[in-house]
C-alpha cells in the first residue's frame, strides 16, 4: 500500500509507506507492512505464519502491531503492547 499526496488524482504523487507514517498507530495491515518492508505479499504472509513478523489475529483479520514491528526493526518505542 502506498500513501497518496496531492489534491486530485491527476496531480497526486505516490510514495512508499515510511516509518513516520505508522508512528502513533496501533496496527497496520499486512499490505502496509509489505510495502514498508519492501517485501512481496507472499513473503509477508509466510513471515506472519512462521512468526518472524509479529501479528494479531482478530477473527479472520490479521494485523501487524506497530510497537512490535518497530522493536523488530530496532526503532525505539515508548508504547506498551
């Protein structure tokens, strides 16, 4: 997933998701994690399944907790899980 900047679809630019975009959020989607990490979706779901990428399962929905992901990436976080 990418972040759109600009006013209209004709003048918008697409940029990759960055760490600054997820700070302050509790969770992100697997697609956002894939974009952030520069991984394909199949590789992302494999990492979620084998536990190398932290995840939460809420019913059928899979989410990636941002504080755990930031710790995995070596980023300092004050948030508690």
